[in-house]
């Protein structure tokens, strides 16, 4: 059940009070995705059908010239031994959900029979029954319950069995006729009556999973991302489209940034099962959250600079660019504090993901008694390209431009430009490495937990990142 649930979990989420806001993340399940969901669903139903219990039949009938014949088909031995669902179809029902049609299905049963007549004569044997040309149709409706969670149910279920054919083993042939008509009518109708409740149960059984669906996914110790729906799912003739909030929040504290998502729509591609658009808004809400959490500051010490580097974080190295540092603070180690001045922002343009950040860098000399003496601070505007890699929404940053201006100096005037090369090196070695660690973690995609993504492509579009993927269950 879990697997079918996952497909449905992709289809449905909730629509709480935030309905009407623009989506930060959009998800589209195509016909191809639905078709994959059908295969998984049919496998699940096959297992479900094998559990059908056929009740005992017993009764008596006047059979001339013998008289009263008591018979029983013993339930404990009437077993479903095979089920075939060779033909099934799913189709989108615009505005409602998904229709499922199964045709030419069959069920093989095996059981024992027993008769008693003329008071004393008893006879017994076994039988094989094939109920074939079974047709089943139902609609899976997708709705929200009053707590804003998705609920699926089965509507308009109909099942009919075309014919039953029975083979008896043991006993006298006149008995076969008695059973033939009985079995044909009774067992066929029993099976018919059992199928729709079974399907309804199977669909209904998805609800606990949907109820447990976490629309708030933890990213790390600072952030969680909310994937609740901002509007009801749009079910058209070609896809199911979901609009999700897709917003990062500080854990336990849902403060809204000043910016809002820019409306965007996914391209009409259909070659993958699933498409997902992640807006620049979603990425920028992450910057907002990390900045609020005070997570965007980094203390850089000499041990973070590669040992191969000729530049060291000490007053000797800096003294070659700013002589008064070496003069006033000879032979001291230094430390830098890089701190975001504002939340960094990303811009998505076709094939280009740019990160811009404004930061301050404060340089300290470390006194022998470990006191930090402030030497100067700089304002830095930096921009870099983020290269998105692999199937995770994870990337790596390379630095494009760095523009440094002096904030304050406690060591007299100096030419900021002279520090360009050393800071380029420090930013690359320490800051970019740190940002890349963060980017490599990526973040969880909505309800993807149980799925493997295959044939995944990532494309940077204007204002959003497009992921096209197929999905695969290994369970
Ligand atoms: C990427 O976009 C930024 C601005 O958004 C621009 O400055 C940069 O030149 C672009 N890079 C490429 C490779 O197109
Ligand atoms: C960085 O500061 C400049 C002005 O110095 C401003 O134009 C820009 O919007 C800021 N960028 C961010 C990401 O805050
Ligand atoms: C540490 O040393 C510096 C420089 O010698 C001095 O200014 C400062 O007061 C000292 N701090 C402490 C806590 O001893
Ligand atoms: C660097 O920033 C300063 C102040 O924000 C600005 O005047 C200057 O044009 C910028 N230089 C470059 C190369 O972007
Ligand atoms: C650390 C890392 O993976 N760096 C890569 C970032 O992306 C650029 C462009 O694809 C590569 O050249 C780097 O090697």
C-alpha cells in the first residue's frame, strides 16, 4: 500500500487558509506519471484480490428422483489461487480525480464440495472455478478534509463478472449440474459484491498515510520547508498540477519575508512522469531564514587556509599590503569575521543561477592574551554562479565578482584594492567551501522520500529551476 500511497501523495496535499498566495513550488504529474501509478496500483490490487474470502455455502435442494440433497461448499477450502488483471486503464477526470477501469480480469478459485442425500449417502470432491470477463470501474476522488489533509475515496464503483466456468473433481455427474448452476449464480455474485468494497478499502487505506504526510520537512538545525498547498489541485485532461507553498522557515518560527513569489508556470513538457518547478522565491526564503538564524557568519582562522598557500592569516602577510599592520602589530596571528549584511539573493535566468551577497569582513589581530583587536572592516558585494548538479537540488558556488569597499579602519588609511588577491583567496578557501558544504546538503523535495528519481534533468528557467524526472519504486 505504501507504494501506491506515494504516487497519490504526490497528487494530493492540503489547502489550508493560505489559499490564494502564489506558489513557490509547482508540481505536475503527467499522463506518463499516472501510467506508472497505474502499474503500481494494479500490483497492489492483485495482492488485495488474493485475500478475498469466500464464505461457506450450504443448503439443500429437491432433486428428482433422489429427493432432498444437502450440500456444502466448504469455505475454509475455497481459496483464491490466482488473479489476473491483464487490462487496466487510468484517466484523468478533470476537476475530480482519476478513473480506473479494469477489464477482462479473472479470478481462479479452488474449493471442496460435499453432499448428503437419502439420509445416509454422502459424497465429496473438489472444484476449480474461473470467474472471467470481470469488469471493474471506479473513480478515485481527491479532496481535502477539514484539517486540510488530503482524503481519497472511491466513487461510482461498479463490478460485473461475465462468466464462470467450473470443473469438478470426484463425485457423480448429476451432482455437477446441481452445482454448476449454483456456483455460476451464487459464487459469481458473491465475488461481484466483494470487489467494490475491496477496492474502496484499498483506496481508503491510503488515507492514514496521507494524513501522516509531512507538509513541513526539516532541512537542518536552522530551517524547515513548508510544502502545503496554496490552492486545490488542478486536474486537467493531461496532468495533475499542484501549487505548493515552497517556503523555508526558521524552525518553529514562521516569519514572512518582505518578498513574495513571482507567478510562474511550468512548461507543457510531457516526456517525464513528474515536473517540479522551484522558484527563486523558495531559494531566497532560504537566504532570509539562514540570515535570521544568524547562520550566515563565519570566523576564519589561519588553520582554514590551505597549508600550500603562501598567504597566511597573520600580520606579516597583511603587512606586505598594509605596512602599518606589521608595524603596529608585529608577529601576531589574525582572524577574519565574515558576516552577511543582508540576506543573500539568487536570480534565475535561463541557464544561469546567480547568487548575490553583501557582507562585512572584519579583520582582527589576535593578541598574545587572545584578545581580538579590530584592524579594519570592509563591505563586500559578491556575486557568484551556482552550478546545480546531480539529482539532488544541490549545487556548488564559484565566485564571479567581489567588490570591496572600506567600512572603517583603525590602522589609518590604506588602499582596499591592494587586498583583492588575498581576500579572493580567503573567500574561496574558507567561505565558498562553507557555502558549498551547505549547498551540497541540498534540501528535501516534496514527498519524494520513498521514491527514487531516474532520468532526472535540471534546467534553469527564468525565475525558477525546472526538474523533470521519472520515478521508480524499489520497495
Ligand atoms: C548570469 O546572470 C548574471 C545576472 O543575473 C549575469 O551578470 C551573468 O553575466 C550571467 N552569466 C552568464 C554565463 O550568462
Ligand atoms: C548589496 O548592496 C548593494 C548596494 O551596495 C545593493 O544594491 C544590493 O541590492 C545589495 N544586495 C543584496 C543581496 O542585498
Ligand atoms: C590583552 O593585551 C592587549 C594588548 O597588549 C591589552 O590591550 C589588553 O588589555 C589585554 N587584555 C586582557 C584581558 O588582559
Ligand atoms: C563597488 O561598490 C562601490 C560602492 O558600492 C561602487 O561605487 C562601485 O561602482 C562598485 N564597483 C564595481 C566594480 O562594481
Ligand atoms: C567543488 C566543486 O564541485 N566545484 C565545481 C563547481 O562547478 C564548476 C562548474 O561546473 C566546476 O568546475 C567545479 O569543479
